[in-house]
C-alpha cells in the first residue's frame, strides 16, 4: 500500500457544519475558520499512515499557521 495520499482540492469551499470539541463544546465553521483558509483533518494517531507522516504533517501545519490559516485536527480512536 502506498504511503502517499491524494492531493485534495484546496480551493473547495467548506459547507457549514458543527462538531463537538474535545472539551464538549460545539464548534461551527465560523468558530474555527482562518483568515486565508481552513484545514480540517480527521486522523487516527495509531494509524501507520499517520505515524509515517507525523513529522511532515507538523511541519506543514506550522507553515500554514504562519500564513493565517486555521488548522483543526480531530483524532479518531
């Protein structure tokens, strides 16, 4: 199985949503959207694919935050 994942459509507009946070607050897109864009990831921290790209994922997220992008990550168990 390949470790590379397909590139997403970065220009796609998000549809309105609500998700429960880790502290049981309900967050909407308006609550978390960034000035220049928003990246939402649903990942599993024990998945071998996620483990294989953790370092790169942290680096990429750090770069995006410098450019006023909002990042949200939801860990699935």
